[in-house]
C-alpha cells in the first residue's frame, strides 16, 4: 500500500476524460465556495495528490452515514473522490472480516503513521464501554489509539460530532462525541443525520487539494457548508417574509408551498447545506418534500423540543405552572388585601377628627 | 394624638387610599402630559409644578402600606420615606400651585384623576400640619365665626335690608316650609351683595318661595378648600341642619364653585347620608325656570361678552350646558374664548389658592393664561357664575390694568328678565338710579 | 443572503448592473493582455429575476455546445463575443455550478492534450 | 457541545417561559387583587348622570389626545399613539407570535404580513428612540424620569430590536432568537411589578376617572 497510484492515474484507468476532470474540479471549486479562478489550481493539486490512507471507525451508529456517502449513483463527485482515497478500514464496506480486518487497520496505522485520515461515525459510550466494542476493544480505546497517528480526524454525522441520538436524554450509554475524547487534535465535525454526501466528500477534497483542513466554526464545522442556516438559503423564505405559513401538512398553504415554520421547521436554527446542495444528487431536501427541517445537524436536536413545534414556541406545558402561579397570586393577593383592610380599619378607628384649633399647632 | 403630626398625616393619607387611588398609582408612566394641562406649569415653565409630582405623597403611602413589594421594602427599611421635610416641600405643590381645576385629570392618557388625588392628599397635609397660614385663618374663622370672613350675619342683614329697599320685595329669613333655602358665598355677601336683589326678583317673578337661614347662610366651605373632611363636615352639617329644620325642598347652591362641590357632591359623603332635601345650583335652577317658561326676557345684552366657566361647577361639577343655555336667552353677542367650555382654564385662584396669601404672586403670574384667552377675543365684558372666579379675575385685571367689567350671570338674568310691571314698585327704579 | 430565491427582494434596484460593469472590465482585460476571468454566479448577490435580466443584457451569441463528460455541461456564448456562460448539471438536471467565463474559449470546450493522446493511441490501434 | 445560544434558547423556551408566565400571572393576580380589594366607599350623593356609561366612555375617549396637545407635543403624542398600536400589532399579529400563543393557550387568529410587521418594527423602534430623546430633552419628562423609566424603555426596546434582527437574519440566529425570547420573557414577567402595569390598569383608571365625572353629569 505504500505506493498508491495518484488520482490522475486512477481517473485515466476509469476512462474519465480530461474534460470530465475539469468539470469535476469546476463543480468542486464552486461547492467549496472557492473563487472560480481557483479551479485550475484545484485540478492541479488533485492531479498530483497521493491517495491518502483512510481509516473509518464506526461506533454507536446506525450506518446511515455510510449509507449516505455510498448511496450516490456513479459516476458522481462522491464516487470520484472515493477513488482518490485508499479506504483501508471500514468494517461495513471492507471485504475482510474478523482478525484480518483488524490486522489491516493496524497495518495501515503503522505504515501511514502520522499521515492517515481518521474518519469516525457514531458516538462513544463512556458510561459502560461494554455497550459497544469491536474485536473486544472498547470504542474509547480504539479511538484514542487510532487518533494518535492520524493526520486529521473527521467526525462524520451528528453522533460522532455531538453525541447524536445515543446521547439523547437520558443518555443511557453515557455517549460522548469524538471531540469530547480527542482534545489535543483538531476534529472536523460534519454533523447531520446523516450528513450530505457532497459535504463529506467536499471536506475530503479540500484535504486532498490543500493538504489541510477547511476553515471551521466554533463547533468544528466547515464554514463553507455550515455557514448559513437552512432558513437563510430556503427557497420558501419569501413566504416566511410575506407571513404565509402552512398550518397543516395537507392544507392549502402546504399545497401552495408556503413556509413550514409553524409546523415546527427548525430551518432558522439549523446550519447545513441541505437547501443548496440538496439530497440524492440534488433532487430535493426535506422542506422541498413538504416536511419541516428537524434540525438533525444541530447538537442535541433530539432534545430540542417537539419536531412539530415552532422554534420559538414554548417547549414546556405551562398549565400547571400557570395554575400554581395564579393560585399563589390569589393567595398573596388575598393576604395583602386582608392586611390592607386591617390597617385601614385600624387607622380609621384610631384617628381623631382634626379640629381648627389643631391646624397651626404642629408637633 | 392631640396635635397634628407626620404620623397623623400618614394615617389620614392611608384612609384616603382606595381602589381608584391604587389603580391610578399603578398606571402613571411619567409621560408628563399633565404638565401641559396645568397653568402653573405652562405659565411658569417650571417642571416642578407638573401635576404628576403632586401624586407623590399619596403614592408613597400607597406604595409603602398597600402593596406587597412596598410592605416588604418597608420591612427591610427601604420604603419611601415620608418626613416633615418631604411634606414641607410638597406643601407648596399641594396648596399654592393647585386650584383643583381638573384639567390634568382630563388630559391624563391613562386616566388618572390627579385632581381627586390632590384633594385626598390635602387630608394628610392638614393632619400633618402642612397647611398655608391663610387657609388656617379662613378655616378658623369659618368654624368659629360662621364664615371664612368671620361672622357675616350683620353684613347679611344689611344686604337683605338693602335688597328689600331696592326691590320692594321682602326677604323672608328663617321661614319654615319655603321651597328653597338660599346660601351665599362669603364673597357675595361682602363683595357682590346685588345677588340677593337678583334672587328676590327672579324668584318673585317665577313664583318661587325661598328663604335664608340666619343659622346657616354661608355656602363657602373652607374645609373642602383646605382639604379637611372633619372641618368640611362641620360646615356642611350646619347647612343640612338648618335646611332640614326649615323643611325646605331644596337648598340653592350659590355662584361659588366650592360651595357647590361641598354641598352637592362631598356633603352627603361627609355626613354619611343623603339629605332630606335636594341641592340645586342657582344656574341650574334659573335654566330650569326658563325652560318651564316661568321667567322670560325683555331684551338681550348688546355688547360683546365672553363666559368664563368656573372649574368646580363646570368641569368638576357637571353643569356643562345651563350657563350657555341662559346666555343664549340674554345675550346676542357671546364670543367664546379659546378652550372655553369643558377645557376652560382656571382663573388661578380656586381650590383655596385665592385665600392663601403666600400664593399671591404665583396666582397673579398664572393669570397670564386667562389674559391671553381674553386677548384672543377682546370682549367688552366678562361673565361668570362663581363669586370666587369673579373676585380673582377682578383683582388680576386690576393688577394688569385691564379695563374689563366682570358680571355675574344671575344678576344679568335679573336685569334682562321680563317683570310684571304692575308689581314693580316705583321705589325700585329710584334706588337703582341712586346706585348708578 | 436572500438573493438566490424566487421573488425575494425583486425589483430593488438593478444589482445586475454592477456585474455588467465587472464583465466589461474583464473583456477589456482580455483584449489588452489576454488575461482570462471566471465569475462564479452562485457567489453573486443576484436573484433569479436579476440573473434573467443579466442574461438578457448579455444577449444570445453564436455558439451553443453540450458536453457529456461524467455528466451534462453546457457552454453558451453570449451576445458579447468572448463572454461565455458555462453550466454543469447533475444527473437530476439541477445546476451544480454556473460560471461566466471571459476568454476566447472555455477550458471545458477545448480538447486537452491527455485526451488527444488517448484518442491518437486508440485510432492508431484501430489502424494497426 | 452546543450551538452557541441553543442552550439559552432551550432554557428560554422551557424553564424560562414557565418562570416568566408564572411570575407574570402571580404578579398580575396579586396586583389586581391588591388594587381592587381596596374597594371604594359607596358615593351617597345623589347622581346626576350615569357612572357606568361615563366610565366606559372615558375608556375609549382617552385614545384621542386632549385638544391642542398633539400640536403642542407632536413627537410625544403622535409617537406615543403609534408606538402603542405598533407594539399591539407586532406582539399579537406577527404570525410566529400567534404560533407561540396557539401553542401555549390553544387560541389563534389570522396574522398580518410579516413584511408589514417588519416595517412596523422599524417604525416602533424609531419612535421609541424619539421618545427616549424626548425623555432626555423635554424639561418635564426629564424632571419626572427616574431609573425605572429608562429601565422599562430598555425592557421594551430589546425584544423589538432582537426580534427584528432574528427575522431579518442579522447576527447569529440562535443567539439572537434566544435573546429575543428571554428579553420578551423578562418584559412579561416584570409587567406587574413596574409601571408597565399600566398595560392593565389604564382600563380601570380611565373607568374610575370617567365614572366619577359621569356620576356628576360631567365628562372626562
């Protein structure tokens, strides 16, 4: 594995023309929000880039992230980019299993020490390591071990990035995110449940092209893809601006494609590229299909109130609080009223009429 | 407690707090619009005269003693303090710079009856000994001598004699069973005695029986002006006793704002019951007599006149229409001042300010507002129906050296009323001639 | 960033005007020293209507080409010779990238040495 | 790890909202009982007019400024009127606000165009700024103003500005929305404990004022 073919050779072997490659670089450049004039540089970098070794670890996850990255029909950006890397370990995708698989991982880690790319999906159970092990190795141990020699770590999916569903209240496994364990290395988070394939490959392309990581925000997300909210980029935004909202999933507003805010769309508080890159090769995204964004790429999204409650609407039932507060108000009010009545009565009974003789006779 | 004190003042204020006060105090957002309604602010430009500031003493009592937060704050020693110094400072605001005219009450966007609050606050000022000297003197004379100017019985008797001589109509005093009992304002007895002649003529013509009680002929109630319900009650009680003793159908409140307020609106509440007689203002009665066709007019006043609405009978008293209904009968050239009617400006001397010598300079200064109103219409004569307004305006016109006669409405009615020639004695004309 | 959406803020001035100025400069530069320029349309603050007005202003040129290279791409020359609109489509037909290129011919249109070599070799094998 | 502001927003939507509504209801009920339990002595003077109709009349007539006042203090009077109606429309007719009310109380009504609300917000905030300037400059208002007057001004302006920012995507949405919700909650919670109580007692104060006048046969 030491002498991996470079991308240029891979492309030629696959019958991709130069035009196809240029086209790929142009779309990639646009996707990564680089200046259009950078396209030739991207092409140049990709041509000569050695295929880096990639180790993909899957912990407490549902394989949705892997499904997402593989479920794109060829030939596509995703397909192309996967030919640009050497996926040395991915226990769902690799042919090898058992000891052979683990041996491949260890071999790759040793051979590419300090150079391989570590991709993680799924959260890590710290409550009881027994909840998730691979070949008898706890997720935490495997992650720490693999992270040591990694050139970069990419946490793919909301579970790896933020703990995701396993961490949802009451977090029975004590799940944590990758960055909660790995604190001495930059971790790129690509949240989403699952993340958009093009976003994953876009980050890989960036790594390949520039031999480094893209600009990250304070939550470790590539700004290029997570800089705007779904709402910012939503094609239904004009309806929001006009105050036209669907009130139900089958009402007139829904049929007319009005804003889904009132149906609980989390677009305004969700940062992702769904509204621009879309899903299934740009076919659609949830809002276009008539369902509000559920905010799956946000930390703790599962605990952020009902999926069908507007983002600013109360999440708590106020009835008991309101009842208690009103009752307390009545209690306090009646008490104060009683005190007031008493003091007025007392004052009235104690007061003596003012006489003219007293007027100028100030004490 | 035998002497007035801050504690006694606070107690008196406490008794003034009711749901309306609590609602008012909860509503003020310090918008300051009331300042523009108050001639003490508009004529001096000094923001301290803003009516809102006059809420402060009662506000503090309410806050400290009638709200949960205030009670807690007081317990923690953080309550708003009410001290002698504080009340000293507010004395000027409550007495010298408020005529209880009620314009601020009309202007407040959230509906605070500031005037009522000032009236209530005076109760506390009285009980704490923060009353202007002039009012103390007037109150003492009223309680001990029968009227704010002392015992006016001799003066009244002289006025009656003069009237009888002038009109030839006898005035029956202390006559039990008369329909109406007339009370007078001290200012009328002393300054405008012709009013008795007017009453005589009008009632004679209209066939109304009336009397004057020698026990209670004083209508002015200094207790209301000074703001002491105890003193006010004593004075109202005199009138009530006399009227009920004489078994009159109604007492006629004179052309005097506070006399009307005292007897008509505050009196029953002061003595804690409704009277056995009605209270009717002379202007209302005249208006009624005209409507019933019992008095008619023989001509109209030709020169240009304007009418000054007294605050207490008009805005605060409820007589919005009668004065102008009467004027329509007797005048052919009535011009209205700016803001006339419901929004009329005060003469500057109501609410006890006129009796408070300390406020003389301020009172004269704020008359500028009335002066501007008058300058706007330039009347030949000014008509009003309040002896106090009349007195204040005459004094101020003198001060500003303006030559403008001030007439009483009832006297004008008598002058233009059609009388049965046969019954009019020749002596009347002779006496009138002498007067002129 | 509301600029990409139908109907939003339409008619608020003429934002395409500044893009036309930029294109004018780019064309001048091409004439002066052969320097080529590329503008990524998705980065322009233009709404759909603005874009339509921009394309109207540029007009229709003489060349229209469709390229099938790992997906469909189109190249259209505008009424201003040397100004090209290049679009790359996904298999579902949505636009992956759209650029305005100011050059003699867009790179994607040209035959590349690598491909020419492959073609020559292929042709050579057939002739052999 | 949490999106900045998300914890705050979640707290505001849950516990914060409960606290705000709780404090508000407690305070409002307390204050209303405190006020009205003081009652009024029955007036035994025979009435000349009707107190109830006078009271009801004044509740409505006070929407119209006193004659001549608008010309005298245009910024304050016209500004004040527009501000109050602006606030009313923004609070109760912005569709997302109606959604909150619907989710909380189960009642809803049609909203008005968000673009109109957006413009109204700019206008309302501008008027608030003008009113602040008036408060700082006008001798009477400055003289009357204390800390609380400025405090409730800020209390009112923050939800308006943050709401505008949230709607127009100025600044980080989640944080801005969290600030918007929290500041609105603070405003709601403090209504019964500040001069903002006038939002309720204006009705009773005007009624009392008008009723006293109505009983005397005059108008107020």
